[in-house]
C-alpha cells in the first residue's frame, strides 16, 4: 500500500473515523505474556520499506534479537528500556525522542502503557548486517546538545527559496549504515519556498514556531510546536514561516 503524495498530519489517537486497530501478535516475538498493541499507519510503502504512524502497547518485553530497521520515535506516554545482551539498558522517558540503529542486538522492555509516534526504514532489498554490540545504537536526541553543536548551512536544500535567503542550521544526531537516512535537528529564520515536488521523505516533530505547507491544489496545512507531520517524496508543495522555527527530523533520501 502506497500512501498518496500529500502532506500527512499525525494524531496521537489515529484518525477520528478509524482510530487504532488492535494488532495480531506472534508469541514468539515476546518474552512472557502477550501485550495488547494498537497501530495506525499514516504512511506505508512496502516496496521502499518505509512506514510511519502511531503505536501503543501494554507491559511487555520483546524477544532478544536484531532490531528490525532504523527507527525514530517520540514517546508520547510511558517509558521504555532498550536492553542489550549484557543487560545494560538505555532508558527513554516520556516526552523524549530517540532513534535505533537497524540490526543492533537489543530487547524492548517496559512496564506500563506506552504510546509513540514513529518512522521506520528497513530496505527489503538489503541484507541486515550482523552487529555484535548495541553500543551507540540507541540515541536519545538532546535538543540542548544539538543546539550547541549546530552548524550554519551553506545551502537551503531541500528548499528553493523565494525572496531573501534565510539563515539555517543543522545538527546531525544519526546517519544509518546505508548513508541514506538522517536524523537530527534543524532551525531557520523566516522563509518561503517555491512550489515544487519535495525531493525526499521527511518526518517532522516541530519544536518551535509555526510552518504553513501549501499543496498544489491550494490546501494550506498549518503546523505549530508539538505537531508531527510527514511529507512524502514527490509531494508538490511550498513551505512558509514568518518567524524562527526549529524541528527534529528524520529524512530519507532515495536519490542515490
């Protein structure tokens, strides 16, 4: 199933008309009793291996093994421990955003309910490499540290700017092993872009400011701090902001 090339707004409980259906689970995927899990996929492209949506689960621990894809997540409710083979856990709290490297040996463990927004990439045409250690494979995004490490951009990619050139910064937190998926933090002064096909897939958690994304048919999507949205590659749109904006992003480049 390929989602149409339109701007996609995420809701914490899924679409009002469908909500979040219960998932069918395989006991072999878990240690102990089966949890209850619900999911709505806002975007799914099996050919590409890219999907994004909102997911919930009750208490559980997954079977230990290679993590199935590169993933970025924002924990909306609850908390989680990503446990490696030595029992060492990376703890992620409610409200935090984190990412996981494809193929690292870990187990997802948690007590209590959890809800998250997520985007996952697992190229179905590529073999998952064998990775012996989970060290460095779970990255919790720290906005303060990323702000301090940010670098001024010498390009406005992926935008073609109308009018004055904005000042933009980027701070990369994670690049996948294939070198085509990038997670980090970006900011910009006010800008407006040309109405053009968007050249990549981008999942955005807006941290500060307001962005209006106008589609080819005139539909104007207004996003404010705390919103999550996705722009599929090829979506014809323009972006506009009248003041400073900052976001966490996950960007997949298929041009290579």
